[in-house]
C-alpha cells in the first residue's frame, strides 16, 4: 500500500503503455470535488523530435476531468469520476504537413461505492477469453 491517502487509476490497453493517474486526497477533506486536465506534458510519445513534441503539447485537447468523493457510513465512500486521457495521436499527412488527431480514452464511473483500502476493476474487456483492456482502481483512504 502506498504512503498517504490517494486514489490510483491504472488503465491497461493490450499492446500499449499503461496509463496511471494518482489523485492525492488530504486527510479529513470531505467531501472532495476537483476539476483538472490530464494532457499537459504527460503524453507518452515515442520516436518524435522535440519540435513535434512542442507542437503536440501546445494543442488544446479536451482532457478536462473531474472527481467527486463523498464519505458514507462504515468506512465506505461514494466515488464519481470522468478521466479523459490522451492515449496517443493519429498522424495524417497533407500538403501543409503532418496533422495530429488525438486518440482519447474516457474512464468514468458514477456513484460507485468503494471501501477503505480496496482495489476494484470497473472495466475489463475480453476478446476470446483474453483481457485486452482493463482499468484498475486502487482506493487508499
């Protein structure tokens, strides 16, 4: 179990790099409501030069995300969230040069109940009995 109080989201698509988002929660901060962006300077880009990386980071992709956490009785919490992750970019070439289209993934749950110090898998997608996509939520409060 990690130090501090946090909620850790791990998105694991088959054949791609896992994406992890950690939301730190201050002790005694209840209820919690936060809005944030998940795109700036956190893209996983391979094989691109610095000029292209700067261009990509200057774009305004819609990565607006939010989380709401409400304590309940018996060490349980109601958790709602929408996390908009930038997974990668589709490159299209034209006369004016390359055009980058974002590949996004939305992770969302609404009014899910979590216990203190628990782990859940709200998303597991299978193809032929093999997990090809999953989301793990580690709830350390």
